[in-house]
C-alpha cells in the first residue's frame, strides 16, 4: 500500500485504474484538468505541460484540510501517468505532439528529481506503426513482442515513441524503475456488446492495426497494480493487452490463413492474442480477470449493432 499520484484519472482508463488501486489499499491523488467525483480521491487541476505545476503537484498536499499539517507533505511512492490526448484529431497535430511529449517529460523529470523511484507511463500499441492495408506496414513476425521494430507514422504514435525514449533516459540517469505500458484499445465493461467488439469478432480483417487484441479497463488497473508491486526492473516496456485473440479461430490458424507470409516464431497458446502480453505476465505476475468471452453476447453475425 502506498501513496500513488495518478495523472489523467478522470478519463475512462484512469477511473478504472484508480478504482483498482483503491481496492488494493493505496491512497490516490488525481492530477487532471477535468474533475473527478470520488469521495476518496482529491483531484488537483494541473496542466502537465507546465513544469512548475507538475513539481508543485508532486510535492504538495494530498487532500484539502484546514489548516494544512505542519512540515513537508509525504512524498509519493509512485506515479501512474495516463494523462494526455488519447488519440489524433482531438486537437491539431502540433498540439497533440506538444502536450503529450511535454507532459511526460515533466512528469519524469519532476518525479526523478523529487526522489520518486517508480513511474508507470502510458504508451500505445500504435507505436508498432502497422496500417489497415493488407500489404503495407505489416508486422515482421508473430507473436508481436516488445522487441519488435517500431515505426509509427501518425503524430499521436510518434509522440508515444518519443515518450518511451524520454522514460528510458530518465530511468538510466536516476536509477528509477520506469515501466512503459503499450496499451491496446481500452474497453470499458459496457462496451463489450457495442459496435467495436462486434466488429472485432465478426470482421477481424479490419483490426490488424490493433493486433487483434484489446485491454479491459479493469485489467489495465490490475497491470498498474502489478507494476507497483514489482521493484528493481529498471526501464521496461510491456504490451498492455488481454490474454486472448479477439476472434473465434485459434490464433495460429487465423494468422496462417490471413497472413501466410509472416513467420510465427514460437508455439503460441491456442487463443493467445497475436499482440501478446506474455512479458507482463512473466515479469510482473499479471493475471487477467476480464476475458472478453465472459461478457460478449453478439454471436449472431446477422444481428444489427446499434
């Protein structure tokens, strides 16, 4: 149990992460520009692109009291950094890049200089740079693991790759544990029987760009908790995806039929997600709780999805 600063905790992923961390007994401070109504969590409105605000937020109070306690506030034990624009086309590209890279740099700098030695940072599976097209920008092999070459081509993904390099540099300089999560498409509990998951299951050719994988928002919280429990790994990158392929066919059959020219480099589990989470299970001890088959009901291909 510790004092954990979460950035971006007011968003879809952030709220689930905070819920999981609270259940594990942690004390949470949320840094976000948007409010979050939770009786156990104070939200401090913070512009992460402003380094002064970040330093003050990470070294300040955890809750509003009158008066504040005397002496220095307790230092956070860790930072879970999820804030930033969640995709392209929310703002112009230059603002996406500026805000997402500057916020991550400021978090890493402030945390490391304040002596916080555990940081978990949100990256994205989009850094692999794979397109929807059948013939272009294919994966180099299956399963898709963290040591694959990455070549992002859009602004959001390029910024995420820059953030990975920032994290690696700070981890090396300060001896910190900085764990980067390459997060799949985040699915909230109510989304399993909506259009996107229907398309995942019944139109798999459309979802090469996601590696036929996803992440349940609650399991993403479990991954963050697993990272907080595990010390001493230095800089690490993890695919943050669930265990199984978002398709009905066994994984190797599906890949050989659809992508016969891409090699399969090891024996895969029967329904293992091609964009595999094997490393995060092995090194952090993550265990999936929310496999999609528990919740999905749209098995009929003819069903109209609203």
